[in-house]
C-alpha cells in the first residue's frame, strides 16, 4: 500500500498539533489549537538546534527554512509552564 507523500506526522497520536506537508522541502506549516505564545525549536537527529522561534502569534505558522539538509527532524513546541509537544518533520529536497 502506498503512503501519500504529504501526510501530517505526529509522534503522539493525541497531539493537537500537525506539521505539513510532511515530507517537506523546507517550507511547511505548523498548525494547532492554542499555538499562540508557544516557542518552536527544530532539532536534527544529532540533537543540534537548527531553528528557533519564540512566542508564536498565531495558531497557524508558516516556516521557510533555507538550506536545510534531507533527513528527519524533531519539532518541539513548549509553553511558559514547561509543557512540551514533539512532532517529526521529514525534509526531502
């Protein structure tokens, strides 16, 4: 069975957040309820931070990360209370 090329991927099936398209070429959308005020950090699989955005101001955020290498990345959302959500992002140029 073939998997569509643009399926939102969540680590936690109960997560309120999605990232799409996934896989992405570096331009993608993060969407979810109560995303406002959260910080977004994107890590490569070595644990290195490759992108940070603090205090998002919308429940839908567009990203365009240039020169990002193919691979799997972890998107971590955090709020002021220390709560976190983890999402996977696949980059395929």
